[in-house]
């Protein structure tokens, strides 16, 4: 049996964007009958919210669309390079912070921008952080992350990663 591909989604605090992506990807993989092909997790580059549940506003938006959240915030560490096959950064700052911890070119190659997989975006666009915005920002981020996760799943199914 093939080992599942391990994916880590990373944002700043690990309470909005990365847990959304973690749970969205797991949901889409399950809908495609591929849940056994992947293991997913999320982390934040900062430790502001370690141990906290995902943001209640993002959970509410997800719940409206049938998405169920699990997990608690944790901080990204150098060990994650060993534990994960792909590391997906939500924005350029997170991407740069992750790369600064990479100890080798092979670790650097694991890191991608999340919107590389969004068919409506430039690969270097970030997933906006709606934390200080109104609820419309959370709906917008949900749509961006859904498109990006579907594109990522499609790329993995096609053997592009």
C-alpha cells in the first residue's frame, strides 16, 4: 500500500485560513473517494493562538456549506519539513517565513503558495486574511480556498506534485 501524501496548510495564526484549507481539502478528497490518499494538518507561522479552536466566524461560514472543522492551532516548526510532503503557504509573508526555516533545497521545494492552484489567480497572490474584516471577507476567503483546494487536488490526481 502506498503511503498517503502529507499536506500542511500554513497561515499566520492558524485560526482562519489554514484550518479552512485543511478541512476543505479533507472534505474535497473525501468527496472524490480519495480520503485515504492524504493526511492533512495546518499550522501558523506565529504562536499567537496556539491551542485555540478555529475562528468562530470562519467555522460558521464553513458550516453553512457543510464543512466540519476539527483541530486546534499550533505553530509551524522545522520538524514539519520532515513530516510533510507539501507545505502550502497562504500568503507571501508566510511563504518567506517558512522558507527562512528550510535547511536544504529539498525542503524549499516542498513549499508552495496556496493560490498556485487557484485558476482565477496569479500564482503569487495571497489568500487574504479576513480576520479584521466583516463577514463578507470570510465568504470571499471560503471561495478562494475552495477553488485553490480543488485545483491542488486536481494537480495531485494528475501527478503534477
